[in-house]
C-alpha cells in the first residue's frame, strides 16, 4: 500500500484568522511565538496497483478536491 | 527564525467522518483510493532566542493548545 501525506496551507498573501487567533492565545500563555499559520493535513492511502500513476493521481486529487488552488498551496510526499 | 511544522491527526481508533466523506467523494470520481484520514497542519514560527528550549516548548504547545491528546496524536519537525 502507498501512503500520500498531503499538506494544504493558505497562500502567504491570504489572511489566516484561525492562525492569528492561535498566535494570540499562545502569546497570552507567555510562549515566545512569532507567527502561526494553520492548514490541513491529509493521509491518502492508494492501492499497490496505482503505484505507477500515484504522483499524477495525487496532483489531480489535490487540485480537484483537497485544496482550493485560488487561495491554497498543496504539497505531498509519497511513502511505501 | 525557527519553524516548527506540526501535524495533528485523529488516533486510529477514532472515527473520522470528514475523512470518510472525502474517501467516498474520491471513489465516486473513480480514483483508486483505499482510505483517507484528515487532520490539521500548523506552522509555528519561534524566535531565534527560543532555539534551546524549542523542542520542549513545542511539546507543551501541542499538548495544551494544538491537539486534544484524548483523541488526537501530534508530531512536529523543527527547521531552520
């Protein structure tokens, strides 16, 4: 079995209110934090038969369903 | 500046309805997918002065604020 670890995060130019809220919370708890950005993490398991096209399939899945390419960047690693 | 890349994901024993929904959507689009699990991804930037205690600080932050240790597992990598 192949495992794809996908991270999706807002582009730098896009405001991240969830990240700002966590940053403020951490500062109020006296942690030395400069900035926080929050995104999504996904593990997609693919069957062995898909090994040859795995990279292509993952790019398609990321563009079509897992991220919004207008405001988010994605990256993934294949394992196994 | 130090960057911590944190991933938080539901423990294996915990149902992940969001992951199941994405899995079904991908199957209905004819992608060969075995399973999907969805979690969170966070980038925390720490100041240079925190380098020595960075690992300790991140464990504390992850336990106290970024994850719910009852149902989630966290991991992080330090960069820079």
